[in-house]
C-alpha cells in the first residue's frame, strides 16, 4: 500500500510591501495575485497610485456596487479620500498579478 500525502497549499493573498514612511507620507507596494480579494477597508487620505504591473482591479462597495479601474503599467493616478462611512474591498478577478505602488499623503 502506498501512502500519498498532499501538502496543504496556501491560498495566494494580497500583500503590502512597505516602501517608506515619514511625517508627510507613507508608501507601499500592493501585490494582488489573480482571483484574490482584500477585506473591507477605506481610504481617508489623498494618494497617488502607480501601476507597476497594470491590470483591471475591481472595487466592491459594502453594498455590492462594483467598479472596475484599469491601471496601466507605468501610469500614475490621483485618488481622493473616500466619502465618510464608505468602505470597499479590492478584487482581482483576472488571471494576472497586479502590482501597484501607493503614496498616501498624511497632511
């Protein structure tokens, strides 16, 4: 009799890789594997998002409203804070990893 063991494969998750932080700004790289989603969260600050490896990222509001944003590789985007009380989650419904560099203004 042969015993076969299957190693538990961990499911890919979105990751945030810190880049820098000072008294005026904080920056991180978001790595968003295919078919993953974040938890509900919000953005209270102005920020720039730069597509390192672009793609179509879907945001889903707490009430289920879906919006797709196409981040082009090498292009920068300005984003304003979310309205009070709103939250969303980020969903990569594609088959490609998306990488975004975020620089968020503190003041």
